C-alpha cells in the first residue's frame, strides 16, 4: 500500500485517459470488453476506471494511477484483502514445485478433509475453478440420482450459472433451446407454499431445488428447514448455493449459520481469497455417483484439467486457516455493519432516509436508491457510483473484507457524504441531467443491449 491516504475531501478523480484507450482496444478483441459481465462498461458510470492494475489490502489502483478504497473486492472473492501474504506464500511454495500433474496431488485430499470437517453437509468434495462449474455439476448429479429432469430455482436470487439450465430462464436466453428452458421452474424465497405448488404441479418430476441461503433478504425462521423437508417428502435434492455466503457468513457456510443441512452445496469466491477455486460438497450417497466405486450408471460429473491446481488449493487452505485462526469472519461482519450504519446515518442526516438505505446482512449489505416516486433508480445509482469514484471510493457493491479497517470505513463514509448530497440534488430536481456524465448503468440480464 502506498503511504498516501485519502482525505475527506480529496481532489476529484477525473482522469481515465489510459483506461478509455485500453477499453476501446478491449472491445475490439473481447466480446463485452471483459471476461465477466459484472465487470463490463455497462455496469459502471462513464467516469469510472475501466482497468485495475494493482490491489493491496482493500485499496486498488487503476491504469491511470488513481487510487481507490475498494468495496467490490474481486466480485466478492477477496475476503482477506489483496496481496494477503500468508496466502501468497502458500501458493508460491506450490508453484515452485509445479502446479499441475498427470495424477492427483496430496493437497487435494488435505483441502477436502478441511471442508468435510467444517461444512455440515460435506461428506465428499469435488473441486473446480468457478461457481458455474459446481452449480451445474450439482444439478446434473441431482438429475442422475433422482432420475428426474426438472430443476426449481429461487426466482429472487440473481445468478446461479452461465449454463443453459439457468440462463435459459432469464431474459438472456438467446441460444438456449426451448426444450432446455422448459426444464427450469421457479419458486419464491421465504414462501414455502410457492415451492409446494411447483411440486404439486409437477409430481415426481422435480430433481432438484436450488437456492441461496440468503442474498438481499435473510431467510425467515424455519424457511430453509421447510424447503429441506419438502424436498425430502417429494424425493428431490436440495442444493444450497453458497458461492457468496460460504466463508463470509460463517466458516461452515450459511448452512451452519442458519442451521440447515442441504443435500448438496456449492462454494467459491471467498474460499481462495481471489484464487480460482470452487467446490461441490454433499452427501456421500449422492456425491459418489460421480465416482468410480459404485454399481450405478456412470455420471460424468466434473473433469477439469485445472481443478486440482496445487497453488490454488494451497491458497484456499491458507485462506480458511487465516479466517479460522484470526476470527476474521467476525471482522467482516463488524466492518460491514459499521459501513451500513454509517451510510444510513448520513442518509438520515441529509433527510434522505426515504430514498437511500443500506440494507441486508451486514457481512454482505447493499444500497438501495429510490426516486421521488419510490422506484429504484438506475440513473441515481449511477450518479452515486460516479460521485463516490470521484472521491476515491469504488463501491459497485459491498463486500466487506478483513482488510477494511475502521479508518477505511470512516474515509469511505467521508467520501459518501458529499456524494450523497449530489444524489440528493438529483432527487430534488427529479433528474440526473447536468449531474451525470454519460448514461445510466444497465441490468446484466436484459434481452437487448
């Protein structure tokens, strides 16, 4: 980290010359200009960095040399902080000996043992590189285990996979055959009756129910348990998507935090502190269908050349050890709660409590900005992002980390106060015209660009 500290009222960041030039080259070579849609230009204001080149702790630098306090933290994957030395040292040591071999490495067993020890539902483990790998593998496994085709997904949760079974049930369904789209059904979070209706409408046809334990809304008492019970009654497999919640809510995942044990669960993001690691875990009798020591029909579950990369698994093992030994999950909760409370206090101070609120679980909160009609406003959100970026804070969403100290929380709030004053002006005027440079951000899931 540099010795430079962000002041409460720093010179505004307005120079993105190199970023813009590089973005033009990127769009000529890369569809969308990035390899993750959440990183795309349509998700950020015009006055925003397009390329980041360095991170340390919870600070990042763009290719024009601008510095930011970062709350996005590698799309929520960096839970300890950028450049966390014990994790780097573990990965480095394995890179020196070679990172991939023609047979498994002992660390594959070692990390699997760690996960089985920590995660309530984990009896067997399969590693991959990203969340979509393992959620899709879980769906395939459930279909093979039950002999059924339908998958029911929670409609309020924004993303489960890039694969057809999920994307075909979104506005971005182009390229997905209708026959595949028809195999995915929906139910509503915190509404067990809506799930029972699906089971009743499609008797003996549902292979799996997939949901996050919590996203923007926490589960009501007994909801997750009711979903599990329904799955047991109807012979379906419950898949808990813990790609975001895992190792952020609790070391045992949100399933340990909320007291529910699913049949299968998927983990990613925070598990490797930014290294590419994901895991499918679950009941032995289901998971072993993806193995070679059973009499059933063979399930080609996951077969990834890079799923056993030693340096990434070593990074995951070191990440979990750091979280466990230093009680850093509690720090993540504290940092998120401090920021959440601070944002809401500023909104109240500025008379904006009816328009701006930081909601959600403190370890993964989110900001809602509404217009004068009480509607969530993308132009106002874009203006907020623009004005916080100008003041050295990058907050496309909020992923508190162990690196977010009280000082960084305070500096972030200092930057948000004047930014929210600009947003307040736009709310009062009923328009962002004259304040927002460029157009508003867009939803990721939309039919046309």
